C-alpha cells in the first residue's frame, strides 16, 4: 500500500515540501532552507506570500484576518494560538488587515476578526467574528475530515453546469 503524503509550504522560503502524513508530527523541516514547517506557531502572511503558501499546502490552512487595535481580535488570539499548538496536521496563518489592506479587500474582509479555512486551494469556511474554542475545534475537525476529491468533483460539476454568456437567453 502506498504511503500517503501531503505538501506543506515553507513559511520562510515558500518551497513546497512533500511530507509523509504519518510523519507530520515529527517536526518536519523545509528541505530547502531547514525552517520548521509545523512548529505550532501561526505564519504571518502578506500579499506576496499568501497565494504561494496556501496554494502549495495540501493540509487545511486556517487563516485569521486581524488587526492589532481590534479588541475581539486580541480576545480571540489565545484561542487561536492554543488551537495552533494542538493541531500538528493543520497550518495556521495570520493576516494583519492594517498592513495587508489589498489582500483583505481581495477576500471581501469587512469585519475582523474573520476566520477562513482553505484546503487544496478551496475556501471551505469563512466567518466574521471571534469563535469560541469549541466552535473553532469543530471547524478544524470538519476541514480535516472532508473528502477533498469529492469536494473538487462537486466544484467541477457546478462549474460545468453554470450558464456562460453563450447560454444566456437572447432578447
């Protein structure tokens, strides 16, 4: 039986690293620069690193859009940090919306904190407002348990049945 692997982007050099799933908890390091890949600390993302990081990581990527002046963001931070320390098979990232206004705008972030979950380049979850710890755990558990092959099939089916400009009724 073939061993299952996951791609994980390096937070420092953005190189995609192929890691056996069974070894995710063994402290894998980047094959390019030696940076720890899953060290239990959220990765700070910006416009330049966001697409490469999320796009090169097969594991769920939980992104907290926040700002330093935001009281609810500061209140949610310990819950988020605790989750990042306990889920070695999930990548946690943060986007400072004050510093990354264009990136926040691209995702339609209008309220902070906003939590988004990506997996294999698909947005699985998006919600504004601080989540309590048990709700965050549920979101993470659901993201990890999804059959992504089925998700990709459903997306392809929706895209193929969506009307195009040629299908629009003529007047």
